[in-house]
């Protein structure tokens, strides 16, 4: 399942906590088909996910043939400028801390945070000693 590593896969000790992922995509010109891409990512992951990590689906999901692994919906947000991009990258990198999966962004092994540290964009201790102040609207667009 190496192909899914960028999706922040469910840790073995926390299957019920990880029902969502965050990503920033650059799509081809004149192509904004987020829905099909998300559908394919979720379907492929769900098919390969061991049953032990799959919660019991609700009767509504069962009738529709859906798994109970993922949130049903997704939110898209078009990045407006460099500041907006930076805020969303910060939000993504701090999200495992926000959800109590780790104490520090550097502790989440599936994050692009490590690449950003290697590139000098963050210090390795970013988000480790105090909460990161983010715009309240980030993540809820």
C-alpha cells in the first residue's frame, strides 16, 4: 500500500480517528473534477483496507454500498494567493496535532512536513511548543 502513504493512512492504534485527509492539488488547465479523483482515492483505499479497520456502516451507508471509513463529503477551496497557500499548508501540517494523533507535527510520519523541514521552510520544532494560530475559516471553506 505504498501508493497511499501520501494520504496519511490510518495508524494501527487509531483507526476510528482518521476518517479524513487533507491535500493541495494542482489540476490540469480547465479540469476541476475533484469529485471523481476523491471517489477513486477513497474507493481504492477502502478496497485494500483490512476489515479490522473498517467501522460498521450505518444502515444508510449499507443500502448505498458505502464503507464507513471516510467522511461522506469533501470541501474544495481554490487557493487565492501565496498567503492563502501558506495558511492551508500550515493547517494541513498541524492537523494531526489538532486531532490528538501526535503531540508535534514532526511526529506524524505521513506528513509533507518533513519535506518542508528539509527544504528549510519550517524548523523541526514548528508547532511543538505552542499551538499554531490559524485563521478560523481555514479547513471549513
